[in-house]
C-alpha cells in the first residue's frame, strides 16, 4: 500500500515541477521567477526524500540536505544580486 502512496506522491510532485517550470519561463516579473525556482528546489528535495523512502536507504536523505543548503544559498545570492547588483561586497 505504501508503494501506491509513494507513486501518487511522485506524480503530484512531478506535476508541481512542471507547473513551476511553466512559471519560470512565463513569469511576469523576475521575483515570480525566483520564487518558482525556490519552489522547484523544494519539490526536488521532496522527490529525493520520497525516492529514499522507496529505496530504503539514507543516502538520499543526506543528498536532500545538501541540495537544500545549496538551494537556499543560491536563492539568497540571486536575490541579493537583483537588489544590489553584486553578490560580494
């Protein structure tokens, strides 16, 4: 039964990734695109965790933590670049 729930969750997060990709490409302004990219990072983290549950290994949980840290730093850096014109002061 858990397998069906995992595949349903994979389908839902896959659809969410496609909708976020649409918002990244058609977004009316840059801030909407940044938020869509950040939401895509969150969806990929969820997919990694679901895949780790499906496989029964902890490696994917560690990979999701690394992906979360890189995603957060990249979102902050991109926002800072847009606000100030540079990342490093």
